C-alpha cells in the first residue's frame, strides 16, 4: 500500500469515527433528555397522587368526626323516651283530684292556710295540659316558706309561677299565689276545669278571682 493510499484510508476512518461519536453524543443527549422528562412527569404524577390521597384521608377523618355524635343515637333516643315515661309516671298526677289532695296535704303539713283556691286549665301541649291554681295563702312567714319549699321539692311536679304580697298584720303574712301542675290531656279533658283567661289580670300577672273552679 502506497503512502498516499494509507493516508486516505486513515482520513476516511477518522471521519467515520467522528460521525459515530457525534451520533452517539446526540443519542445520549436524547436519552438523557427523555429520562429527565420522564422523571419530571413521574414526580408530578406521583405528587398529585399523594396529594389526592392526603385530601381523601382528611375528608374521611372529617366525615368520621361528623358522624361520631350519631353513634349510639338509637340507644340515646330510647333512654330519653324512658326518662320521659318515668317522669310522667313518677311526677305527673294521675288525675285532678290527686292535685287537690296533695296541695291539701302540704297545707296541713306547713301550718299555712289557703283560701279562695281556684283551678283552671292553662296551656295544652301534645301530651300534657297545664293545671293552674290561684289562691290566697296566709300564715306566719316560716309557715308560708314551708308550704312553698314543700311544693318545690314535692314528688308531684309543681311550678310556682308567681307570688305577690297582699297584706301583713302582726306576724301574719298574706300572699297571692299562682302554681302550675300538669295532667295528661285526657285527664284534663275529663276534669271539667274551665280554661285560664288568655289575658293576664292585675296583681303581678295573676287573673282576678272568680275565673276558675274552687
């Protein structure tokens, strides 16, 4: 092989190697770029999935917290109904006569004296009807307080609506008193008591005497 041919052959080989290096460099650049792109896409997608899962977890936790008060609701409703039934059985008088008898017993026990006692029907609810008592009560202060305290602590459900001083002579005090108790509506209907006037009268919101049943 001549010297000129050998030189031409080396130059051609160098050109091909250069082309191969250039092509390899370009290919590596494309591979690296693609890898970077795939890594970015994967990171974004992975982050989105993680964020979505975190949001779902928070929503589930909030939902559980919201439903906590509902756990055991059936049992609480049953307990409430039983408490209402026990209250009716233990503290609501069976009939109108039971109210009259119990007030008479408290009067005797306290030593105070009731007069001009009047009963009437007040507000009527779905199950119960109010039975209102208006009366004058007289006696020494300790006697009246025994009567009032006895009513407030009695097993029969009494609510003192109003008291108004009407006079005092010596050690005797005279008060006007309004007390409420309740009956089942059927018992109130059979009591024959008149309805309480809707418009309050004088004397501390107490209606005038002569409007109820004694």
